[in-house]
């Protein structure tokens, strides 16, 4: 399988860009017109939080494995 590093970088930026886009829409619109931007904001935030928690869990598991093997 061929690797595509640019695709991985684009995916890494997708959540922050989604949040940025939602915030820009929230700043530009008034009243009820702001509602359509909320799902994008919530999804982008949820993706970032989920990613951070998963990364934290993987690091903790790696550290536990290293300690178990006598590496640290």
C-alpha cells in the first residue's frame, strides 16, 4: 500500500479547520442564522478531544509496557 503523507497532514488539520470555519460563521452571522454553525463546532471539538484522549491512552499503555519489560 502506498503512503500519502499529504493526506495524513490534511486529515490532521481537518478538525482545527472545521472549528475555525464554525467560529468564523458564528462571528459573521446574527440571530437564528448562527444555529447551522453549531454542529460543525461541536463535531470539530469532539474530534479534537477524542484524539487527545486516545493519544494520552496510547502513551500511558506504552509507558506501562516499557515499565513491565524493565525498560524504564
